[in-house]
C-alpha cells in the first residue's frame, strides 16, 4: 500500500496488519527499538485485544489503598505512633507489590511493544509520590487509567487520568476551589491552576501552543468540581465548583456536574495541536532525539484521521521511515528490563524477591543510574536526550550493575559468547566480539555485553 501524495497514512482499517511504506526494518532493530530487546518473544504489532500481562501479573488498586490512607490519617490525628508506623509499612508493601507487577509484566510479556507504550504514556502523564503514603499512587494510576486505554482512544485515557485521585492529588487539584463557589466563599479558598496548566502544556496541546493565561484560568475554574474523597476516590463536588460557564480556547462549556468537564477534555484530546504534540513526542521517545518530518507527519495524520486512536498511531509508528542506526539511549529502567530478559530472569524470580534484595538489585541501582523508580523530577516526566543519561555517574552505575548483579540473579551465568548472540544478534561490533571471547570468566563476559554501548542503545 503506497503513501498518498499528501503524506497521509494508509487506510486505518489496516490497524494490526503490516503497512507497506517502501521501508523495511530487520527484526533485531524492531525488537531493540520498540520492545525490550532480544530475545524477541513474537512479532511486534500495535496493541489490540486483551491485556494478557495485566491479567497474568495483577497490580494494585485504589480500593486497597483507601482504607490504609484513612487509618493513617486517623492515627496521625490521634498522634498514634504505632498506627502511623503501620500506615507507612502498609503503603510500602503496596508500593512494592505495584513495582514488582510492573517489572514482571515488562520482563514476561509476549507483547513487549504494549509494555513500552504503557511506560511511555505513564511518563506522559507523570505522577510522583510527594510523601511515603503516596508511594503506591503511580502504579495505581497506570493500572486504572493508562493500561485500560493504551489500545483505545486518547480522549478516554485523558479523561481517566484527569479524574483519577493520583493525578488530582499530585497536581494539587484537591486544593482548588471555585472563588465563587459555596465552599470557596465559606472557606475563603481559591483556584489552584496546576492541573489546568499541565493539561494544556504537557498532556494535550504542548509547550508553545497558542493558548493564553485566560484559557488556563478558565479551564482551572471548569475543573474546580474535581475532588477526592478518602473512602470513595474521585468525586465531583458541586459545592466547590465555580458557577457559570467557562470559555476555553473559544468554546464555552455550560452545564452542571461533570459533563462540561468531560466535553472540554474530549475537545482538547482531538485538537490538531494535540496530534502534533503527541506525534512528535512518540517519535522522539522511540526513534530519535530529533526525528525528521517523514517520521512525525504520518503519526500526526494517523491520530487525526482515526479520531485519536492510539492503536492506529502505534501501528503506523512501526512502519514509518526511520534511521537504521539506533541512536536512542536506553533509560535505566529499560536497561534493567532488557538485561533481565536477555539473562532469562523470570517474572516469578522478580515477584519472589524479598524487599531488601529487590531494593539492592533494582531500586538502588535505578536511583544510582539517575532514574529513581517512579520519581520523575517534575510533571513533564523523564528527559529524552542521550546526554541526560550518558553521564559519568550514570555510566559507572550501569557498569557496576552489569559486572555484579547478574550472578545474583541467574545461576549459572550463561556462556558469554552465546549470551552476546542472544542479547544483541548482529548488532555486536568486532571489538565487543573479541572482548567477550577473551573474557576470563562468565561474569566478566556477561558484564562486558551488558555494559557495552551496543546494549545500552535502542
């Protein structure tokens, strides 16, 4: 199927099937660029159908966390030190379960492209814990608002994320009151614009899009009814909602309750600026730090033509022209998952790790490499440029992990020469082949492969 003269993508009814763009990519490149590396577990395709990994390795949910948070607040109010300590321990245990589930899915899934996309959208809609009791929140947001929509419409994901307690708490929406609302007047509280600003700047239109501070404020007023109940999760509180209509980007949103908010989110989700922002961001994450228009334009068109269908976009991304060279650097989480898969570490091995070895082998190394688990430095998520990850400290941490961690995870270690072929296929250069063949031990040889530039790029 040929590309149209205007650069538009092929018929989107072909979602999930190979799309011919006059460009081919070998299986190794596809596995490294769009999955978690080799060995490949099956053909890469846009995610469709059931989320098998989530079903097999279940995570955590808000219903489990709510009673813990309520008990903790009561203990804190009563200055009950034992209750406070119990709350911290319970939150830690839930966060550990969520982390293990996320890693188990990435390591064990036969649909690694779906897992990479889940991670991408989780970063796009970053939340990070601001306290020990909030540590389970990022995993809950992923399972309840992101994974269910990664093969669906962006508008549905946007609405699920925007109304999720994890996002509302992270961006201080729980502290926002309509100045003219009954509660706002009585409590003398006003707007918090964080969620409105990030919705426009990060989640939809993008930095530099044409909107004004008036749009931010009007959207913030529209969102004021979004609130969090300790026992019910998300609620719409009409007594804190700013009365009257709000106008965002020239459209007035009238009505009571949640409906005008959802209509505004639907409109933001399918705007051309949103399509352009998301298309470029996907290309930057998966293909190159500075992708060319031939990569980005078809993604943008796929989004617009499909009404924001994320599976359509993901399918086109697999087939658009892109450089043969792998220039992206694996971020630390991707590096560890790729290493686990190449070493043959099983999901069960991860799930059965005790808290201390899990911290020593996974959480501490991620922090040392510059990517503490689910603790991005801001609502814009993790940086993409290679220079942010190829630092002296970060490289030293990767090399240290490569040389010491594998033998604590897998015994016996694989033969280094076989491991080189398994992990990199034909991507290993002559110098690396020679070094691995000359290694004095399996530990050294495996470490050389994992620490090599070839393994750290995707």
